[in-house]
């Protein structure tokens, strides 16, 4: 089986090696490294992978740093109701100057954190 750019072997090698993995990266028949390189592969400083991230970088917006006031309001809302409705999501997004998808993602992540905490307590 060929070690293409999306094979398990290639992914395992590329996640271990950094520059060494780039040297082992298969070349396309046209002589380039392929057309599916991410900005991180191209050395774009705005798309660096954090050490210990545990997974490949997902292109898109950088990690959101929530302010203390935003976290306080999000936690208060979470204590009242673990699942957020559409109207509450819109209200929080407007009040906290965040997108609705950021609110939705925060609630998903907070539910998982809550689940881990309750399982660890048992």
C-alpha cells in the first residue's frame, strides 16, 4: 500500500517529525509537494500548531480567549440551564460580543467538562 498524504502511516510520521516529516512528505507527479498543504505546512506564522495540542490544527479562527466577565456570564447561564436555546444563545452572543457558534461551542465544551468532573467524583 502506498504511503499517500492521508494514509495512517503518513499521518503517524508527520505528527512525530516536524521538519523531518516534511522531508519525507511524498511528492506529487508534477514535482510539488501536493496541493493540499495547510497554511501551517507552508510556514505561515498565523497558523502555528500549539505544542501538546493532541491533534491536527483546524484552519479557521484562532482560539478565543474569554474575558472574566464573559466567563462569569456564561457560567451563570450554564448553572441555570445546561442546554442553551436559540433565543438565549442570541441574547448571550449580543451581550458578550461573541458569535452564536462560539456560545454553542462553549456550552458543548462546558457540558463535557461537567461530565468529566462528575465521573471523576464517583
